[in-house]
C-alpha cells in the first residue's frame, strides 16, 4: 500500500506541475483533448500507459508493474473512410503472482486492432468503426502471455455532444494456433467509457475494461476513474494522465482492491 500511495503522490505532483512552455490557443488544446476521447479520431497519438496492481494471486501477495505502449495511426483509404491501427505492446514486471512463481520481467502478448471507420458521423451524430483484432504470442515468459495466436472481431461506437463523449469498444478473440500444451483463448473484452472535456483541456473519464474468459467462465471488472491534462512543450502537444482503479470483480489469480494508472500521450496532429 505504501508503494501505491507513493506512486499516486508522485504522479499527482507531475500532473499539476505540467505547464506549457508558451501560450497556446485554449480552443486548439480543448479540441485536441476532445479528439483523444475518440479512439477512432483522425489523429496520430502515442500513449505510454503505466499501471500498478497489487494483491495478486490466491495468497494476495503478488504485485505487477505494467507499461503499455499503444500507438494509434489513422490512414485515409478513401474520401469517406479511414483505417485506424491501434496496437497494444505490454512490458511487465511481476512478483509472486502465484505461490512459488517468483518474478518475471519482459514483453507480454501484443494485441493489434484495425478499425474501418467513416470519416463523417451518422445523421444522428454517432461515430463507429469495425474490423479485426489479432493476438500475437510475443511474451518472453510463459507467465506473461498465453502462448497462443488469436483473432476475432472488434468494434466501437461513440457519440460526442458538446463537452461529453460516451460509447463502447469491444472485441472477442479466439485462439487459432500456438503452443499445444497451453489453454486455448476465448475472451470477450468490453470497454464502456464516459468522459467530459473542459475549456482548459482537462479530461475526466469513467470507464471499465472488463474481460470475460469463456474457458473458465470468469469476469475481470476493473473500474477506472481518470483525470488528464493536455499541455504543450513548444509545438509538441502532450497529455498527462493520472487515475485510480478498483477491481470490482476479479479472478482468484488476478489483482484485487485498489490500483493506480498514470501516463502520457504524444500527439501528432495534421
């Protein structure tokens, strides 16, 4: 718990001290922050997301540090359509997640998604995208990944009204190959989200990142509350974020209780 409080305090200081190097248009910053609330916006972004979880495993003695590198790259494929690439590259360091497991540090499994999304919202103001998701067994240790190739559909739908953004992202991945001695993958990921952007480029978000494991009939449901601030260093826009997570429902081998998330995102607007 002391480590968790230290991480939260340090990130809070960094977030409040982040200031622009020169005056910028508040409207431009607010618009960029609003685009970041849209996972399929036409905006190149490179998030670095740090997570710390504790009370992992049946004995509640484990903890885990996880850095997710998550580049988002939109590509115009016609006058009316974009293709958005979203990739999650996890780097983890975990300790005592199971009795006798020891420590593991390295790369986890990569998840890559492609969304094909209309450039213009529907007449009702809805934004949507659909495409494939792929699981790549890149883990450097068997306790950091599934050992399986996987694939399945992914989709997103959202709406932005004034300062508000709300919607849901989901995917389902089945294993399609990999190590024969590892348990197959059949998991559904559901991420409803709700955020508010202020005129000063603060963003406040409530979301979950729930996963249902069909092989073991188990839910993992973390609830995340996040605050983010977009600033500029010279001409480079950067968004800093800090948040808390509570595991409303977790597997016996998963994390329990409170956790922390912090990060920063580099933006490359056109």
